C-alpha cells in the first residue's frame, strides 16, 4: 500500500503522503540528529538519552500517524500533529538544558549560523540529514546543540502552519460524518 491513498470515489478522502510533508522530512532529520547527539554527548546509561530520542521519535511518528488518521478523523489528524509539535518543543528544552548546564551560549534568531541554517533549509530542494550533517556532527557541542535547536524551531514552525491549514480545511470541508451524510444524500438523489 502506498503512502498516498488516491480515493476519488466515496467519502473517505485521500490521506497519507506524510513522507512528502516538509514537517515530516525535517522531523526525520531531527530524529537522526538526536540519536547521533545523545550517543555522542551523554553517557550510555543516562536516562536523558531515552527521553530525548523518544521525544524526537514522537515528533516524527505523530506526523505520520496523523496523516494516516486523516482518512477518517480530521480531529485525530489535528491532535496528533499538535502532539508532534509538543514533543519537539520538549526536545528543544532538552537541548537548551544541555547548553545551559555546559555553560554554552544559546544562539538567538539573528546569529549568523542560524541564518546560514535557515538559508540551507530554503535553498536545498528536499534538505536531508546530509544537508546539515557538518553542523549536526561538528566538533563543537555548541554548534551541534544550536543546530538541532534551529532545526526544531523550523519544524515546529512548519507544524504550526500545518495545524492552521488543517483547521481551515476542516472549517471549509467538514469531517467524516458530514461527508458520509453528503454521500448518502447524493446516492439517494441519483436513485430518484
């Protein structure tokens, strides 16, 4: 079964296709970067590793689950997309804690390397882990952590916009029950 269900008949809309979402692609980079970061900067038995990796995983997986759930529940799609966003916000706090406890600076939005990361994100078609690998795997923990924070901020911004679009689509198109009722009425009208 493909990611995109192209149902053109009936009341179940096209759904899935999450791998094409920029938010999912960015969340995948964040997950991979978090696995790298935690393995590099934390002791093997540090509970922070599991918590950070789980938050990164939750961000990615909830985008996918929400996309698939959209077939029958716009409410579930909106909720799961917001859970993804919340998980990534939690992960951002872990990176900020890392910087604070190591007495390393947290970059503001005007930092030159933040600008460079944003530029890379916009200029490279389908940016992947490899796009940001030099910064994610840089020898400086300050650069590594701030890179991850910047990527998380980009992704949470995308998710915020995605939630707004989902809300607008729901208001315009309604949910499953409304589509089911319309399909039933249309079927009755065809018989007349």
